[in-house]
């Protein structure tokens, strides 16, 4: 179900900036939606929460926000999922830590008759579960295409990805490999799967450089791996000799984009994921028919286009 493709695409800017013409009618009785994400401490998840809270305010829903301390901690997340059943929430919006290991707990939500919406990273289930988020395979392809253009189709590449069990990590990785295979002069020298923090991907990138001194390009697939790899490039003094493509709009990553440590950022729409997750959770509670997949857009931003007004709004969607 997670991999089915449905033509249900929402405009990136209309959701992000409040031109929210969705069909849900505000409900009279306040419903409780539990938003369970991989972790709570990144810019990405804070923006997801802002989107969810905007929908909660619009549709008169209480949002309970929960997440693990680490993005790979599926056991804690599974406990949070089962706690949502005990609390008797009206619906759950979930970004799964693990594509496979989250399934049993997530399906208990459905068994309890509670609507489940997945965002950002889905689960390996045959049940009817709406997924809202980036087309992660296409995002991996986009990262590969940007890298190919930046290197004129000739590079030795190190890959720094995040948790190997995460559905979106693997789809981005697969998309990247499939697109980069079109360029015979681009070679993958090393691939590392890392924890979603700064230290682990930084160490992984530094080790890639140490063991593969001929590496000329790095790609990283989420906010934390982008930060870690970007810091590694700066620390190793390789800014002028290394092309880097990363993901997401952490403020420090944007600074690295300005300085040249990072060359392109693939920007997702976490606000839309949070907003639409809550919106469709309420629709499901109210018995409305909902789609199977909603793809939120991604945009490639570099130093040449980062100062355009529309891209500034994507890089800095909210003052924090």
C-alpha cells in the first residue's frame, strides 16, 4: 500500500503559507490527534508540529506531540504508539522509525478502530493507510541529478545516509543509485548508514575522506546527515574540492550553503506533512473517504537561487 502511486499532489506553497483551501469542515467537538514522530529535536520535526498545530487550530483538534529521543529508537516509538491506544485518542498521525519493525504496533491502532495516517516515513503494511510526504525515490533521483550537473557527470562519491531500516532512507538511496547509474563516469566509492545526529555522520564522512582521498563529492539524505557531512567537509578543509548535495533547511545547513560547504539542498515540506496529516486524520474520524497517497513537493535550492523570494520563504518558513 505504501508504494502505490496516486495522483493526489498538493501545491507546495499554498499549504506552506496559509492559502489552505482544504475541504474539512471545522468540527464542533474537539478531537484529540496524537502526532508521533521519529524524534522531537530537529528543525524538520518542529516544522511538522507547526503544521499540525495550524490544522488543529483550524479544525478544533487537540494535538498531542510525541517522539523518541533518537530517530532509530523504534522500541520507544512502539511504546508511544501503544500508549495512544490506551489514551483513547481519536486518531494517530505517525512517522515510523522503522519500515518493518513499527508495523505490529501500528496495526494495533487499526485493530482498535482508530484511524492511522502516516507521514514522511511509512510502514510495510497491506492495510489501507494514507501516506503523506515526499516522494522519496524521486527525491533521491533529484539529489543524483543535482550532483551530476554540479560535477559535469564525473565524480567519485561518498554517500552518508541515515537509519538503514527507515523507509524514506532506503527509498532516497535507491532513487539516487538508479539515477546516478545513468552517468558512467560517476563512481560510488563508499556508503555509510548513520545515526540521525550530528556526530555520527560527521565521523562517517571524515572516515570516508580518510579511506578514500580521491572522493570529490558527498551526498547526504536528511537534516542530520547533511549537517554532519557539511561540518566534516569544513573541518577537513575540502570546501573548494568537494561537491555536496544534502537535504532540508536547518539554519546551519543554510549557512553552509552560503559559505560553499554545501552546494545544493533538497528542501521538503514538513509543514504540509503535519498540516495534512491532521486534516486527513479528522476527515477519517468523521467518516470521510481519504486518498491512499499524497505527495508533497520538493525543491532543489543552491547558491544561485537561494535569494529568490519564493526560495527564501522555503528556507525560512517561520521565525523560531
